[in-house]
C-alpha cells in the first residue's frame, strides 16, 4: 500500500479510520463523533476508495503499517521482567479517550470469560472447524446480536417500496408478467415454504399457495410462464434433488424430473426451452458441474464444467449467452466474470469465455440483465460491500453504482421490470446481520417521450 493514500484523507476520515482500527461498529463511531450512522458509512466508502482497500481489516492493517493509529508499547521494566512473554505478545491498539466506555458488571464479566473459554477451546480442538453445511458455515445465517437495525443510505436512484410481509433471505425470486414472486428461503423462525407476490405498479404484496417443500439456498428460472425451483437445503439440513414448478396463473405446484444430484447454492439462468444450473453445493463440496434442463423433453444434461468449482455465484442471460459472475469456495471469494455459449457447446467447441472481472470478489449477490447490461447487486460476504457493479456487454467494461446498504447485503433477490417510464431493478430481502424485508427499487434507465410536432 502507498503511504501517499493517507495524505488524501481528511481529518474526519482519519479520525474514523482510527476508530475502525479499534474494532468499533458504525453505531459506536456515530455515537462517539455525534454524527449519523449513514454519515459514518459514507466516510467509510470514501476511505476504502482512497486507500484502495475492500474491508475494515485491510484499512486497519494500512493504518498500523503507516502509523495512523497509536500502538501501546511495553516499558523497559516490563521487557526486563517478562521478556519472553512480551516478545510473543501482540501489539494493542489504544482506544481513544473520548470514545464512550460501557463497564461490565461482575456477572457479565463471568459470562464473558466462560464464553471466551469455550470459543478458545473450540478453536484449538482438532476437527471442530465448521463445514459449509454447519450453522457457522455458508448455508445458514448467524445473527449479530450487537448490530442495531439496518440503516438504508438515501440515494437519488434507489427508492424504498412496501416491505415484504416476512423478512427472509436465501429464497428464489422470479418475475412473470410484471409480478415478482418470492419463494421459500430462511426467516428468523426457520425454513419457509411461503410464496408472496409483489405488484410493482400497485406497490403491494399478496399471499400465494405455499411451495410443497420448504427449502433455502435456491434460485428460480421462468420458462413459458412457469417458475422452476430446483433443489435446495431443507429443514433437516439435507440437500435435495427435487424440481418443483409453480404456475402463477393457476396458483398451483407440480413436480418435475429430479435433478441428477442433490444441489443448492447454485447459479441459475433461463434459456429458450429450459435453464442452466452452474456449480453449487451438493452436501459435501462445491461443484464445477453445469447442468441443463430441457423442458420439452423433461430431461437433464451435463455440459462443459466450470473452470473453478464454486457456489453462491449469480447468472443472467443476454443475447443467447449466459453470464456467470462471482461466487466462493472454501477459501476464496471470486471476482470472475465468464460467459457460457450453449451454441458453441452444441458445435463441439469450448463454450466458456473469460471476460473482464468485477472490481472485487462477490458471493451471495444477485444479477439481472437489462438493455445490454448486467447488473450485480449485493455481496459483502468476506469483503466489505461499498457499491454495486454494472457490466457493459458490448464493451466488456465494468462500472459501479451506489448501494442503499453498505457492509453486507447477501442472498437477496433481484428482478428487472420494464415500464413506460423506464427500467427498474427490484432488490428484495436478503441478509445484513439479520433477515431483511426491504424492497429497494433502482432506476436503471429512464424513458423520455418527446411530442412530435
């Protein structure tokens, strides 16, 4: 990192950076500096951009390396008395004197010590690392008790709409004839089979017939007006191979041909007469498999695999090609952008093409195509969510646009709705320290009608 970056920071940004290095939350920083949480988020966004970092951890490391925070140093007497212990001790960040302090009562201290002991024991005990299918892994959510309610940044192009009836994430979302359907997922009460329909024109929600099998970590594809919801993780923590189909016009569910393997956390994209599943989790590992479902024959076919096995990616179709972005495995959150061409595969050629990557790794995000652009919203799993990204297919170029939620916003749903006044993206629900019921509409494009003379 370059020392010159720090000279670009304002005094307020430096002050916030030092507080970030202490581990303070946005709410604590806002209280200490007598500013709003949204103001803190805006400053953090600027700090990350100026320093060229993507997370609070990277910003803290930069601050330490460049002397922007004070580090407590042991005295000479301490070094002489306990040289070996001091040599192995980590440096401590000094908490600013003006920062508010909340003392712990004796009972709280005792509870904290007990919890700390068990956390340390679990960390050191062999074989206890959480697998992606465990509660501490990637397929379930662990609420952050210390986090306050989620604050939405006010922007010109994002508008708040009527909230979902039930906060949830990890659901399937699809739109048919201008109506958006949210299916299944996880709520604070557990697995859900509920289906809710949102009418953007009326800004109103309604209840539909529930899905037969409650599942999470799923997606949906629309083919000929029917919504296909493959696989998912059920309430017994079992990855399923089912394919359930919803007919919005009759409000009914049917069962279709089972998947070749149990699968969840995949990327899904519709094509003519079917849809594709990319990667995902089969209950044991992340896959590189690519499966195509053909509706007319009700059959599954395995096609050219991913270059990198992963789950929690996102996909959308533009001009007969499918664009696959992001995703993660056990170690990495990817910024990959690739296209898959079914026509090339049918001709016996490599259907994959590597394209310009996103500016940062993303997972649990959502993607939708509109008017030659690929819009990617959300993320913030292992990195800090500062903005969303838009891909120009014709020019292979990425650009950024603002996000109403910062830090993290993952396993949400995203749909594009075209109206007479323009195209709007509807980002719904998801996870940001807790399950969300938010509905945010982004004006992706405007249409202006000029009267003819």
